[in-house]
């Protein structure tokens, strides 16, 4: 079988590389037939130069052009939904329904369409006009963006169809997608549609490109290349840190989503009031999709006591009897196994699970661990090891003070959740817990599990390191996430007709929000 | 003479270090009498812990508290103006008038007051409310900030009184100031006022602290410490890169202003139309303050020809006859000498100046260099060496194409300027030049010199690397610059009374701008 071509500079070309790889069906552990290339540096460099040429054309284009492309692309994805779902199912073992067909695919096209709407509407540009000083500022595109997608969302975070892709394009940047090696067939199908949509909407060749795999050293060269604008990366922490170091040295923005164990604090009144309901919610959230979500509740903090023990026992039973999902691949299984070994070495005890097996293909028993807070405080670093998958660690504190001490040792996370009683009895403790947790998480929740990340302008799918590389940005939500792939452009005494339309005295659409002399308005600059 | 104490945890304490240093009067080259300590790591660590304790208290305070402190501090600085100006003059040789007393000091207190107004008004928080999903987001403080001030603005960029300080405090963060070793006496006077203002306005001890000098290794430990929130650094590129690497490894935001040569493109019609006026403007901008401004026009691009030669000759004469300013110190002189050696080695020819001397104290003759574009294109890296001071390099292109080629080799800069004819004859070339220049600069100007950085919400005192470490942020301008020292906080289904005031349904002041369901408004959430 021949090796699939790469998409470079507007054409599907045979790769110049000599190595290839195949994906694995995680449910059968069998190799899938298609061969995909490992791109050598000369090929990557061609993509960079093609992206730069595209950028030279598109840098001054209005948002409408990018919106048209994104919408056409979303329509084409919808038309190809059946094939996409089938291939993704074979490559990831994620269920066809509801997950792939009913949840992730519609979310993906919805995200692309929201990005299109944001690009057309333009408020992400944040135009600021100081009419007295005649200085005006606006965000603008910053150059080619490379997007590395993760393994766990073959659609919604795919390098060529996911949130980073949508945000980077909405900001007006060409994208070089680096597919994840676990689902190259899915990525290829997207790239075919993206390529066609780009042709149909007259985007320059080089605006959307795809490579499947690179050597690590070439990845570092790519993210730090002088012609590149920025990088989006979602994936394993170790690889992400290597790319981050390379991009940082070159002064290139890199947005990373690296790891998160999403602490859930369940206060005693909530346990008393609705322990069984909590056990249900927690189990559902933790085991859904075999726990392979960035916002999976991997750490629970509670006060020790008979009621907590009862809830823990209930959850242990639920974990033991719930079906064991198939993991995304052998790498995920090995990582999960290693994580649990590390947690156990640091003192965590197994309540349920704790061994591979129990389901089809690559799988690990639904695993519930517990550790005392005093033990946790002796080694908070190891006991915050991310065991990505269907696993969670409960930390049991003897007192509120001890619980607060545990919170003070947290690393940065995407989310932090507090369950408290409805009758007010936890309120004093809530007021102590919330400010500490707030410092370490991007999104604070009350009384609901952190899985499920709404595509909302107020969403923060971000947080302090190591959840991400910068706590001021979100990877999900339009138009907020677009901001990442932009640079600030100030215009000082630039002649009126040379200003971008969004900064001219007259509001270009009559609908664009602009901050004019300290007030947000959709009006014109009064002259 | 005894060594001055450091300001740690709300008290002036003798340093625990054994080493000290003195400042030098650049005009006389004589040592100034006061001794200042080099702080050892244990002292820095005490400051970090004190700042963290302060942060635990202030993290949930309303902006009004920080505003009150900033305003009191500004008032105290005004009352101490005479002494500040005298000490700064002795330490920097910057003229008392107009520079220090009439320009930089008022700018500094104005900046502090603008930061106070922004903290009180709150629009930097950017509250976003998605009422349907019940997700709400807002920016919040991120923890103790260390500010390293530069040598060239003893007031307006001082670690304990400048723009980064004002922005970090307005965002609600404690600040550890690291004074610049060239003006410790000035910094000390500010710290005395900051400390008193903090006491008078009931800020926690540890909210404002000062150390004068550290070992480089301790600087790296400071910016990457787990309890630190972020770093602001303005100064030399080499030191900044070391701090950046340390902060980046730890995933801590660091905002840097490293170097900028601020290209000025003067199109042929502008030379013909107003060559002599341009020569005056350029000379004034380039030699003001001995050229020691981050936005000094250090690189000029023009088309070669007799009219350009005439302007260049005029400027050369002006450079030769203008008074030679005193540089900020021996380090600046050595750096300038080395820069000019490097430029000359790469092919630049001396039109005027080119040697040390010509004025009082540490000084270097006003230096004008020129190089052909073809020579520039052979070694664009070396020919973009920043020769910080009263020096500038002209690049002379034989054609528009060659000029555009030079532009394509530019590194990132704070500013980029285009002078063009008023009668339209340069417009075609402008339209080719502007999009290229735009990619490499934070602020694009027309027909005026880049020196002079207005404190405007639309200002971008920032730009792509190496001008700064991230092209999306500005170091000057309220409320825009505050954003740097903040993290994004999302609230998902958080009970209404637990939300920050700015996110509750009722607008807390009736004046706060919030993005509610896609529209900016000062109203309430309709329920």
C-alpha cells in the first residue's frame, strides 16, 4: 500500500520522507492498513514558506474572508460526517454514539461556525480609539500558526478542525496542522475537506496545510522558526515542555494545554445532604469516555469521617461494576499504569481497580484511590501526578485546616470545583476554600462536575501552569480564544484613509463594538 | 558610612548580606557616597513569603483599595519632587529641567493616578457574562510581581514607581521592586514614600518591598519561584533573556522590554517635500536625552540619491555641532562603543561622530552611520545591533524593491515609522511598505518621530520579539497594560452571592462596562 501524501502549498504531494507509520485500532490492538508519512525537515520548511507567502496575502484581509472559508469548511464536514465518525471510531475506539456523532462532531462544526461569526463580527479585534491623542489600537494576525492536536478529541481539538485551528484562522492566520499520530486517517479526511473549502473560497495555497508526523527535533525547529507566528499545542506534558522551551527561546508565543487533575472539594454538608447523588455525578464524570478528558475530576478533597467513608464505598462499588472503557491507545494505557504506580508509591491506597484489563482492547480497571491529607502533604508533587484516564484520587483531611493546607500545595489546574450544602452550613468553610482554590484554577465551579466545557465567551479553558503556559488565555470560547493568535497593533497619527476599517472614524458595520474615548459603543467617532 | 537597609515585610531592615555597592555620578565619573546592599537569597526569600502573605489578604480586595494606595503614593511623590529630582540628576546626569522635573516626574505621578483610576473604574477586569449558560469571567490578580526597572527612566519605569509597578498594583498584586544599580538613591526615596503610603492606606506589610541588587542566579530563582505571580523587566537583552528562560521553565509570565531600533522609512516624496524639516525632527528625536530612549530612531531606510545625500549631509552637520549629552553610565558607554564597532565591522560607514568623548563625563560623539542596502542584506543580523544612545544607522536602497527586501529582514521592534509626501506621490510605495513594517512593529507611525510614548489606552509600547517577549501586550497605557499582571477567572454555575461584585447581575457601580450576552453595557443582567 502506498503512503498517503501530505498537504503542502495547496496540493496533495507525496512526502519526500522515507519513513511511515500506521495507526492502531485500540479496541482490537490491530494495526490499521493505511500508511502515513513522517515528514522530513525540508518538507516542513516548504510548508513554513508556503504559509508565509499565504500570510503576506491574507494579512490585510477583512474577517469576512476567513469567516467564509470556515463556514464552507463546516458545511463540508457535516456532509462527510458518516465517514469521519467511522474512521475516528476505528482509530480511537470512542463510541460512535453519542460521543462522536452526536456530541463531538456537532461541537466541532459549531466551533468553526462560532469562529466564523466572531471573525465577521470583529469584536475580538478590540478596537480602542483615543481620539484626542489620535492613537488607535486593534489586534491583528501574527503569522502562520502550527497546531498540534491531542489524542483525546479527534474532532474538536484536531489540529486541522479543532478549537485552536478555528481560533487561529479566525484571527487571520494560515495554519500548519500537525496531526496526532493516533488518528491520522481522521485528520486526513478533515484535511481533504479543509483543502477543498479553501479552494472554493479562494484562500491562497499554503493557507491550510497538513503534516502527519515529524521528528522531535524538527518540531522544535518548526515552533521557533522566524517565519512562524505562534503555536497551539494540546497533549502530553513532557513533549509540550520541549516545544515550549524551543518557542520561548525564539520569543514565539506558544499556547499549551499540558495537564490538569481538576480538584473537586466536597464539603461535609454536601456529603450529608446529597452523598448518593454526589457519588452518581462523580462516577459519571470520572468514567465517561474512560476518563480521557482534560477536565476529568482526578483529585477529590473531603473531610474524613463515616459519611465520607460511606460515599467512598458507594463510589468504589460503582467503579467496580461500571463497564470499563477502551483507552485511546497503548500509550495512554502505559501512562495511566505508570501514573497509578507513582501515586501508590507515594502512599495512595487502592479502593477499586488498580490493574490493567476489565474491558476490550487497551483498558485499565476503573480505579479509585485514597490517601490521607497528612500523607499527601509529605509528597504533594508525586500525589498530583496526572493519571490520565478512568482514575481518581481522594484525599481525606482530618480537619478544615488540613484541607486548606492541601489546597495550598496545588499546582495550576484548568478547573476547581466546590460542592457545598444548600442550607448554608458549609458557607464559612466555602469562604476559606474558594479564595485558595481560585488562585490555582482557571474555572471555578459550584455543585457540578468539571467535565463538559461549554463554548461560551465567558469560558476559561485555561489556568496557571502546568495546566497551560499562561494563565491569561483560554483555549475554548469565541471570541475570547481568538485573542491568543493575535498581536497588538497601535496606529499613531496614521493618516485616516490608511487606517484599518475598524479604526476609522466611521464604524464600518454600524455593529462593531469599539472603545472610543473610554466608552464602548457601536457608533462613530464624533468629529 | 553604613549600608542602607532594605524594605522587607513592611519594615526597613539591615540587609543580611555582606556585600555593598555605590552609584556613580555619570557627569563627574565620581563614586557617590551612599552604600547599598546586595541582598542574599535568604533575604529575597523572606520578601517572597511576605509578598505571598500580603497577596492572601489582598486577593479579594476591591480595586478601590489599590487605587487609594496609588493616589496617596502619587501625592507623596509630588511632595518629595525636589529631592527626587536632585538625587536622580546626580545618579543619571539627566537634566533637572525640563527632563526630570517637568517631564518624567509628572508623567510618573500621572501614570500612578491613571492606574488608580483604572483600578477603581474596573474596566480592565473585562467582565463577560453569558447569562444563558450561567458562565461568567473576569480578570483577577495573579500573585506577587517582581519588577526590574531599567537605567534610562529613573522615575517613569522605576521598579517601585514606574509603569510596570503601577500596572501590577492596579491589578491587585503585591510588588517586589528590584532597583536598578545605577540609581539606588532615587529608588530608595521612592520606596520611603511607597512604604509610608502603604501604611497610611492600610496595605498589608509585604505589599510593597524593595531590594537593590541580587546575584544573577538569585534573580533567576526569584522570577521562577512557585509563590511568584509574574515578572516585569525592562533592560538589557542579555540579562533579560536569562530571566526569561528561568521564568519560562517555571511557566511564570514574564513581560520584557529588551531592545528596539525603531525603523524609520522616509519615502522619496517626503525627502523632496520637506527634507530640511525632516532633518530637524530626526536630529531632535535621535539626540534628545543622548538618545537613551527605547523608541530612539536607530535605523532609517531611504532610497539613495542626491536629495537623500543632501539630507544626510545636513544631519551629519547637525550631529557634529549639537551638544553631546552625558550617558547614564560607563556601562551604557561601553555598550554603545561595542555596538558601533559591530555595525562598522558589518560595513557601516561613519558620517559623523564614531568615537567616545565630546561632552562631559561618560559620553560618545553624536554618531551618524550609513550603509548600502545591498551590504545590509548580506548581514542583516549584525546591522540591526542596537547601539543604545545618540547614534543612528541609515540604510540606503537603490530601489523600492531593495528597500522592501531590507524590511523583510527586520527583527521585532516597538515602533515603525513612515514619512511620505503629502501630495500622494508616495502612496503606492507606502501601500507596499506599510504591510511589511506592520508585521514587525507594535506601533506604526506616520510623519512623526517615535520618541514620546503617550500614556493612552490605545498605546502599544510593545511588539514582536526581541522588542518584547510577547506581541499581544503593551507596557504603557491604562488600562491596557494592567492586563499583563492578571489571570483569567471563569465562574461556572457559582452561586450568585459568591460571585465577585463585578459579575453579579446588578452592575456594582452603574458605570462598569461589561460584555453581557454579546453586548457591552453599563446596565444590569436582565433577569
